[in-house]
C-alpha cells in the first residue's frame, strides 16, 4: 500500500494492478465534472479510478465490477483503505444486465483492454487474452444500460479504434461530447484518446488541446506534473 501523493489517497500497487498512465489520465479527465453522486467502473482492476474519483468527489458512491476475482479482492482492499462507499462485484461486464443499478448512474468509467475480437494486438500474449476483452459495442451497451439520461460515460482507448468507438456509442444512445488526445511528446503521434459521451445527448463534439506528457528536455510537462500531483520545479 502506497500513498499516491503527499496527503493523498493510498493504493495497493502490486505487480498485476499497477498505477498506469492511461488510468491516471482517465481519472483526471473524468473528474472535470460538476460532481459525482453515483459512479460505476466497468473492468475496475484494483480500483484505481474509484480511488482517484473519490479523492475529487468524496461524497459519491462508487460501484465496480471486474471479471477477475483477484482484481475484486485488491479493489476491496483499496476501498477499505480509503473509506470508499460502493458495491464491488465479480461479474462479466459482457453480461451487463446483471450489473449495478440500471438507469441510475451519473458517471460510468472504463479503461478496457484495447485489443478485442477481430482487433488483435501486435503483442502475442495480449492477443491470446483478447477473448476476455470488451468490444466498443459491449462497453457502450453496458454504459447505456447503467447511465441515467444525461449521465456521462468516460473512457480511454487507442486512437486507431475511434471509428468503432463513436459508431458503437451512437448506437447505444451515447453521444460523443468531449475528446482529448494524449501524446508522449509534442512531436509524437497521439498514443491515447480520452472520450466523454452523454446518454441521450445532442450532437456536438468538443475536441480539446493535445495533452503532452513530456517536454523536449525529457522532464514532465507542467500539466503532467499537475495531473500526477508532483511538486512544481524550482
């Protein structure tokens, strides 16, 4: 168990459920809201997203699901350590009608495996595990089922799958409303895309400025330092 930043929440950062850049960026992106009362994390892993959101909105309730029993166990440890309220279940999100409180959540978040059936990873081990992955149609359908009308769905994914993601979200009555690309350096192609959709929303997509993580000299950018709660350079 380690403290994420001075006076911040704690997290069990073990060999399997590590603190990853994509989850940290998604937690920051999803927290750009007025508030959170009831949230669901689909495929929660160790519960990092709920830990980050709870630090921003401590009055909320955070439900989580994951197909892996070991993830559920670690997530429960992190909930207890941080005093987070919410239900944690070992469920297959592809069977989303067994999940949570349908039509009640004001926020659903998801950091899914990026490669799924028909979209294989160049990494052989990841490609072999794709059978447990969620496709855009599956995670969008789950989010739509769970969200109240006007509720938000926030996810992180690979830019190469944007067409599939936007098409699936619209079919699930989730309108893409906000998008931000993230890149390692200013001269790098984007490696991640952060997306917020709204259930029942009107068309209109805000494309935010690129999030650059590392400066030309190799040090974290000012925004990356702020996201990671690093001390400002002196």
